[in-house]
């Protein structure tokens, strides 16, 4: 297992509220009739229809707020990834973004989209392709709020990503992965940390070069067993 410790806290980008068109189906297994110019909904992602989404039986977090991809050189070394997520295109946990909120990056206006993943992992290729957005040489940001029924000490965030990624829990860096890689379950594991009772903000930046891209995340207890009593929700307005 790979582990990494605390790092830098990035700087807020300014965003403005705007309605977002959805390309995600509430029933993702079904293909819907769409105009010729449109693409079908992302097959592994759905629009949230409940206040919170429980982790699955293996503890994986299944609700996220995803920002449309930012074009970057796609370099996956530690220095290149750090520059992209901390200096060039940083996003912080405060104030939290919301579904439909937009962010101006250069000449592009990008939108945050709330999604539930049907699988244990979040398929960012499906997400970007359905929106007619680039899937290679891109940076994705994702945010979720994980709700704990009580304070939990000695837990660890366990993640996988394709490709490089940097993760924060309650605005403190938890773990990171670099270089070209597949999304392997528990590929990166944080040092032991404490989840607060109630809301905990999880953020991740994923940098992809070419091909498929996805990520997965769960918390492990003090005995390294998946925690299945958590729920994920969207940031409150």
C-alpha cells in the first residue's frame, strides 16, 4: 500500500451560479432517445434522486460533484501534477461548490454536475464523453460530503485512480498517486485520521493523459476493514 502525508492547501477559484443541463439519466441502464447532435447518457452515472447515498457493501463512496474537465498538458509526474492542482487550476473546499455552479477557466466556462455512480468506481471517461468534453490531457475535480454517524478515529482513506490524483479530507491532504496507472482498489492509503461526527468534505483532483480514466474511494476502520455505515451527500447551499 502506498501512503502519503499532509501537503499544501490550494487557493479558491471564483465561481458563479448557473443552471446546468443534465446528460445523466435517473435510470442509467436504459438508453434514451436523444437528438442526433446529442450523445446518450453516461451509462455508469445517474442523477441523484435522494438526500444521501449510502456506501455500497464494500464501503465505496458513490455520490460525487464533478467539474467538467480542464485541459492540461497531461503530464503525470509529481511536480507536474502539483503545479496543475495547486498553482494553475486550484479548487478549495470553502466555499463548497454546488450542482449547476459554473467556473470560468481561461476562455471556458465549466459546470459542476452531481452524479451517483452505479458501480464502485466513478467513470470519468463516461462523464466527459457524454458531455462532449475532452477525455485526454485533462484535470478533473471532484467533491463530496461524507456523513459519519459518530466520530471515528484511526480510520484511513483508501483510493485508486487512473491516472494521477491528490486527495484531501476536511481540507488536509490525505494521500496522492502519480504517474500513469490503472485505478486499483486501495492503491493509495492515507495515514490514520479522524472523521468528524456529521459532515466531512472529501476533495480529489485527477489528472489523466490518454485513454480511460476513473477513480474509487472508501474509508477503512482501525482494523483496515471497509466502513459501510457512511453516506455521501451534496454540499448544502
